[in-house]
C-alpha cells in the first residue's frame, strides 16, 4: 500500500543538489544552536550529573575497575565510555558543550535532508527540531546531550545511508549502514527504538518495488548484537539495573496505577514543559537579555531569523508550499514520535524527564511542519513563520541556558562554602535551606530540570568532590525547606532531624553557612538556634509521620 508514496513524493528522487543557499541555510541552523549555547556567556559550569560523569569518574586511575564497578557496559555503553575517554578529557567543558550543540544542529539538518526527499518537508521541521526550547535539557546539559545528540546524529546518518543504498546500490553503503545503526543504539535506549522504527518505515516504503530495502533488516541484527553484548554485564555495577523491565503482573495494577502515572509525567513534560519553556521562556529571555547585558544576543537572534527568511526566499511571491502527500508524513510523524516514548511503558521505574522529549522531536517536527505547510500555503508566509520561530525559540531558549548556569554558579558557591568549613564538619551533616530549585524564578521546575545539587545526597557529594578532587570524611545531606512538607514517606529516613550529627544553615543572600544548635523537643522534633541564641527554625513530625519545618523570620 505504501508504494503510492513514491508516486506522490518521489522517494529517493528528491533534491540531491546543494546550492549555496541550501548550504548557507544548514550553516545558519548550526550557528543558531551554537548561539543558544553561548546565551549565558562563553563558559559552562557543570551541574548535577556533570560533576560525577565528567569530572569525578574520568579522574579515576583505573578505568577497567571503574567500568566494571559502575556497570558502564550494561546499558548505553558508548555513552559511559565517551564520558571517560572523550568528554571528560576536556578541562574546559564549554568546548564539548559547543561541540554537542553543533552536532545537534547537524543532526537536524540531516533529518531534514532525508524527509525532504520523501515528503517535501520544509525548514519548519529543522527549526522545531533544533531550537524548540523544550529541548534545552536534552541538548545543552552535558549529562544528557552526550547521550542524546550522538544517538540522533548516528540515527540520521544510518537512515540516509540506507536510503542511498536502496536507491543507488553500492555494497560499501551496506557495510557502512551496519556500524552506524549499532552506534545509534549504543548511546540511549529511546533512540534505539527510534532508529529501529525509522529503518522499519524505510523498509515498508520501498520493499514493494526495490528489494534492496531488505537491507533494513541489518538494523535488527545490530540490535540483537547490542542486546547480546550488554546482557553480559546486566547484573554488574551501579547502573546495571537501569533498564530493568517490569511487564504488568496484573492488568488492573497497570491500568489503575502504572499507566496513569506515566501518562501524567509525559503530559507534564511535553505539554506543560513545552508551553512554559516557550511562552514564559520567551518573556524571561527578553527580560534577562536586557538586564544581563544580552542585547547583542537579541540582535543576533533577530539577525538569525532574518537571514533564514532571506535564504529561504521562494522563486516568486505567489509560490505555494508543496503539501502532498499528507497521510504518509503524518503516519511517519506519529510513529516516530511514539517510538522513543515506548520503552517507558515497560521500564520498572519510569521517570519521564524533559530530556526524554528530545528523541520524539523527529516525529513531532514532521507533524508540525506538515501543519505549518497546510496553514500557510504561500511559501513566502511559510518562510516568514520559520524565521519568526527561529528568533522566538532562540530568545526563549536563552532563558533556559541562563537558568542552568545561574543554578550551576549557586552550586559552586555552596560547595566552596562547605569546603571552607570542612574541618568543622563530621559524621552526617544536615544542610538546611540548600534547595533543590534555588532560583527565585524558573520557567518550569520539574524532575531534574534545572535542579541544583541540593536535589539529593549523591548530587551534592558529587559536586563537592568535583570541586576539591578528593573524598570527604563527612556525609553532607541537603535539607530543602521549600514545599508543603519537609519530608514524607519516601525521604523520611533521609531527612529526619534525629539522624544527624550536625546541622548547618545556608544563607543564600550572604552565601554563608552557620552551624545550628539542635535542641530536641521530641523523638523527631527539634528547635534549631543560631550561635547568638536566636531561634532559627522548628522541625516537627505529625502522627502520620510527615515532617514539617518552619523557618522563622
């Protein structure tokens, strides 16, 4: 049935020439990705997992023992190895931040080039894929971009090579398709599903009239090889169980608890996260540019949109954007959007963060580009929409990047202050008012999105060790005070005041730590006093074992 797509869209017979305007457009998209990375200046301060993945682990003296201990080959093997042997080798992490941003722009261009052959896909796809503010977590934060960006890049390359082989032959293309597929599988589980789905769609589109399409089955062989390799290490190391599968034991549990919670997370990431990072992000992007001396960034963002409009100029003012076919890009878009989300439906402990949205941009971009071409039939108008989106997305994305770096600077200050008092700390040390989301304003606080080292014990410990480059002889524990309660069932044992040898308070205004005098008023209740005898806070636990904290003025 899919054979008719060839007549409608000219499979394999799309534009293969690269006139100067096309090359310049590709360069401009990549430049826009680089520009967004520079929105907070020419630096990158590590945040959250960066400190462990890219500083502490690469500083190990015995990589073989580390790989086995951490189970780095059990899942995403090339991601873990690239941390040790490539990204973690840079003393200045701004360099790999620029590199991965540029590669993400290249991936967007390659996907565009593939889909333009098939469906006359326009550059709304490229702009949406490369610059949508929702994607900042997955493409700017190095702990995520080092996994997602290479996976997407190799997926695009594998799909282009497969398409070229089907249309032009050449045994060397088959030999190239195999390792490219394997590489795309080895960085991120979601992209494994995306890459396999894309290969399957290419097979279905071509198989009725071109038997070379059967080369797509090489992707299945590579997937089998990948799983056979990682299975050898599945029970080893701290990350060995990351992809532990849990199929529903009962249909009632799956439909009543597991599925609604997963769908809630997916909706919170895509819908709420997408809208807030775009609309609130755009307003805050303008305001932060004005207050932080970022006027030049605003000018360059507007210039990028203007340049895109000029480069996409149509042959005539009355030119109409090609719309046919409609059904097939829509079907492909839906399947390619759903494929990278599908693993979460069988993972034992699904945790759908905003970075997980990025692999789905391939399908979402196809759908939204089709919608743009349907709504804005005049090519001049369509190109204008692409240009406006480019500028708006860049400004909105700037607020996300600036929030990341501001939070990272706060983490750095907290870590340095803790180390300044390290000789006075011992045992289990509670750090009151070290918050998970310390910014006064943020587009969207969700899961790890722009969270600080105050999000967890391991995050704070990892940040401090990354700064001092040695292990600590005390255990710092962040005690965030924001929120309805101080602790609940899942973190009760971590934050109960009775479990600490010392408690210190962090003052964000003065960037200072002060040790508190803890006076227990009950089994898990306490009044906390400053050194001058002033009552600083009260902590108490209700009969339902939910803890509360009151910071006194």
